[in-house]
């Protein structure tokens, strides 16, 4: 399974709140996301504000992409949402 992450700025999803980011799996573009709670609990986001979430994502995108890659490998080519509980149990 070939997985990559385009160098794009994640989109803020106010309803979540969350950040949505793209993953490309075998040439198929998927929208994945990470919740604001996960970014606050595990990556130091100071608030659920767009800028704070983006800063935490940027500072830890490698770890977030590793986790996303792991879930995509386990679940197959489908959008995934990274919740705080995933990182709590993965640590």
C-alpha cells in the first residue's frame, strides 16, 4: 500500500472542531482528520482555535502522519479520524 501526504495546509473544521488533511493511498485522495481534543491532549495545542491547532499540527505532523499511516494500513483505504483516545492507547 503506497501512502503519501500532500504538502498542504490542513483545513479547520469548526463543527468538530478538527483539522482535515489529505492522504493519498494508492493514488486515491482521502480526507483524514485529527480532533482538536487530540491536538490539545497530545500535541500541545493551547486552545481549539484554528491557529493553535495548526501550530500543534505543524510541530508534530510527522507523528500524526505515522499514526495515520498505521490506521490506513490496518483499516484499508478509507478516511480516518484520529481521536485523543487513539494516542492515549498507542503510547
